[in-house]
C-alpha cells in the first residue's frame, strides 16, 4: 500500500470535517418565505379601489415538489421559529458542494498515483462520450 502524502491527508481530513457538519443538521426547510398583500373577490372591497388598499400581510412558504408549486400560509411566529431550518437548507447545499469538490480532488489524485493500473473502458484521461442516435426521415 502506498503511503498517503500530505495533500491526500488534508483532503481526507477536509472530507471528514464536512461529513461531520452534515450530522449537525437537525432539520431543514427548502423554499421561499414571502409576505404578500392580496385582493379579495368582493367587488365593493377597498382592495379594488383606485388606488387599491390591499388586504393583509400574509406570510407564505412556497416550494416546488416534483415540478408542482405548493404554498402554505405561516402564522406570524412560524418564520422566526423555523428560520434555522431555512438556514440549514442553504448550509446543506454549501456543504454537499464542497464535499463533492473534495471527493473529485481525491479521485484525481488517486488516478494520477495509479496511472499504470488498468482502468475498465480504456485510458484514464479519455473522455467518455456517447453518440446520440438520430432519427432520419425518408
């Protein structure tokens, strides 16, 4: 077995530290929190005047699930209560992006250290591409 050099040890420590940060996340909510004022359906309401006096200050959580947008109204206290979970969602994205980069660096170092080892599919530096089949009309 080949001894690890300093760069490999730093990358491994970095990956372990990032993985440890993932374990600190206890909950997360993904979406946008907005405060909206709206118009109602009553024709005589002040929200239909010129200029309109819009109704309410409604706090909403909007998120997409499988391509569909879902909106949930939040109480006045909920945005502050769940703020750490919204922050955790952003933090999770950052950590996973850094973890992916660190893992890719480790892969490249490992590949360069083992350049003479046989790699299935050919040369380690060769880019794998596939041709798209084209449909031709007669």
